[in-house]
C-alpha cells in the first residue's frame, strides 16, 4: 500500500492503492509515519500511483471506527513538517480530505495538470486535523482557507496555483521535484537544512 524507494539522498514514498483511489487507512498511516520518522534524507517526496493522489480517509474504516479523528493524521503531518530535508508533495491527481494534511505539511507542492483539491470536513461533520487550518491559512490566507474548509470549495489546479496552494504545475511532478532539489543535493551536507531552518 506504500512503496518506499530510496536512492542515495532521496526518498520517495508512493501511495499505492489505486483501486481505492489511494484512500488512506490506519495501516498506511502507520507505514508513512514509520518511513518519515526513520529517514534523514536531503529530499523527501510523497507521491502516488494511479490518477488520484488520495481520496482521503478510507470510508470503510471511518464508518467502523475512529479513523477520521485518529491522532495518527496529526502525527504524520508533524513528522513531515519537522523533517530537516526538503519535502515535496508530488500530486499525480486530486487530493482530498485528511490526505491534505501531509500535502500541507510539505515544503512545496507540485501537481500534475488536472489535479484538484477539496477538504469536505464541513459536509462530513468532522473537524480538520489540528494543524491543517493554520498551515492552510499560511499558504493561501485566512479568507481562502475558510473558502476551502467552511465553504467546501473544490479547487482546480489553476486556482490552487493562483492562490499559492500549488507551487508548480508539471507533467511529471517527481522529476520536477528532483530538478528543484538539484542545488540542495549538490551543496555541502547540512547547507540546505540550515537554510530551511532559517526560513
């Protein structure tokens, strides 16, 4: 369900449950947390197989348990936000619901054309993950954050780019991420991490 690919100082985590629109279940959350917490590469990329980044929480687990409000979501986004290296969400398709936590926690977001974003917490009757509203508002401003979280807006790739939720739209987000990380990967060890800490 999670493919882990490591090459030199790059780590790629792939959501690999395309038959379920990469809906995230407890096992996947635990695997992602373990992979992020146990790594220290200079570049961390999170992407997906198939045509949807993630439909959010697995509805089967939401209906049968407490996945929607599990603290594992916040643990994962916290691990990504605290990662010392460059973190990039590489979206090959739409990201929805709880899956946006890991996207918002990354340093950058690169999406394939046609990728959309929506976070239907209002309609679902759940609160967002605790850190998501602050991270979202820091990227797009309070009014746009309310549009997404309170208004349930479904945003196109161009709308996300215009408001700063996406940093780039690229046909191959993973290749684009590796290109952006080129200077950092070529710099002395610790240099990129130091600049990130200053920011």
